[in-house]
C-alpha cells in the first residue's frame, strides 16, 4: 500500500509545481484568442479604429497576461528571488489596468450616451467596473499575502481568471450572435475558476481556503452586480462618471 501511495503523491506534487504556470498559459490563450475577431485580427487587417485609450487598455491587459505567464514560470522553476524582484512590475501593471479599465468604461458610457443608449452604457459599466474592483481586490489580497506563497499564488491566478469575462464574451457575440454582454461568459469564468479548487483537492486532499475565498468573490460579484446596476445610486454614480468624459 505504501509503495503505491507515496509515488502517487510525489507525482501529484510534481504536477502541482507547474499547475499555476499552465493555468497562466490558459488565461493568456483565452485573452488572445477571445479578442482576435474584434481586436487583434482587425488590427492585422488594418480595419481597427479605436481611441488611443482603448489601445492602451488592450496592450496593458494583454501585457498582464504575458507577465503572469513569466512570473508563474519563475515560481515553478524555483527562481524565487527573481520572481519577487519582477513582482514590483506587477504592482505597476495592476495599477495601470485599474486606471485604464476605469477610463475605458467611462469612455464607453459617454459614447453610448451620445448615441442615445445611456441605459445600455450604464449596464456595461456595472460589469466592467465590478470586474476591475474584483481584480484589484484579489491582487491587493495576494500582495498582502506575499510571505504566504500558498495564498499568494492562488489569489494571483484567481485574479487573472476573474478578468476573462470580456475575451470569453467576444466569440459568443461574434460567432453565436449572443447579445452583449453575453452573460454565459460570466459563468464560463466561474467554470475556469473551479480548476484551482479541483487541483487543490487532487494534490492536497482538500481545497485551500484562498481558493474558496477567491471563487466565492468571483461568484458573488456576478450575482450582485445585475441588481446593483438597477439602483438609483449606481445610475447617479455612473452618470457622474460619464460626465467626466464630457
């Protein structure tokens, strides 16, 4: 019994070493392929016409995907000192993502309001803003747990997963003609977010608390933001933000 169990656990630990690297590759692939029809493909074809802030938003968010791949590879390969040094770049990346995420949300609201679709813009802003807030919260939590690597790596990969709603929604809207914002994409994010929990259960025999907390946050945000977007308080706040672009 011991002879068969110990090698199995050793193999699970070996798989675990590269799990977060593989998950970061999944996130990067989803981000790139998801935006191919509406952004990267049109950029290659020369038919993409976006405001500069939108281009900066796209470059920074995809740059984050590349950064997470590199960081998770450093961690998996045992280069802890370099991982921590490069982590300072991640703080700047995450800060820029929040800033440009908010700026693009404001721009979209302003453009839709000018076209007589202000309600639609307010609804989209509730989705994008809540995604940004969730991402920021998970990243800050990960940084607060930098000396607890088991918490840190789980919170960081969940932060990367939490912002996959937009690239998952694009193919649904383009190929399956689902009306935006394609709510199915939200729950596909939740399905992907189950992967770290299943990995925990397989390699540890139980799910780590960080994985539970991050998944709960991802699900709760998706349940709360729709009714919250219908409140007077959110409409007033969104209207004020939209006016900033004015």
